[in-house]
C-alpha cells in the first residue's frame, strides 16, 4: 500500500515534523503494511481501546485515567471527521502532539 504518510498527517497538522513522521512510520511499518490495521476506526470500541492501551499508555507512557485518554482520542476523531481515511500515523501523530510526546519518536 503506497501511502504518503506525511501528507496524511499534514492535512491536520500542517507544520508536522517530517523526522517524527518518518520515525513513526519506521516504528509501525508492520502495522502499516496491512490496509485494515493502517487505519483507525473511531466507531470501533475495541480499536479505540487498543489505541489507548498500546499507544497512549505503553508507547507514550501516559498515566491519565482511561476517561481522559478516551476523551483525547474522541477529540482527535472529531478533528479528523472531514477525512475519508483515518490513518494510524495521523491519529498517532495528533495524539502524541496533543500530549507533548512527539520527542518519543526522535530519541
């Protein structure tokens, strides 16, 4: 699947850092290689729980309540509402940016 991940992110964050995007793509290349897992379905509670548990808690190390993390995911979903494809990289970038954790991908 040939996707311009940076263009997807920059639809929502025009000044997004290309190096951070490239690092995210490298980190999640296996997930991104399959079309179904390269996208986030905001209508699927199990998918949103995966984003919360595996990305926000495990990868970013956030310790906020599930309610606070879920609210952030919902906010990003609303931000991306106009898009036809909610790519995992765009969702992850926006969440990492929201929590000031983009440096997780520059270390």
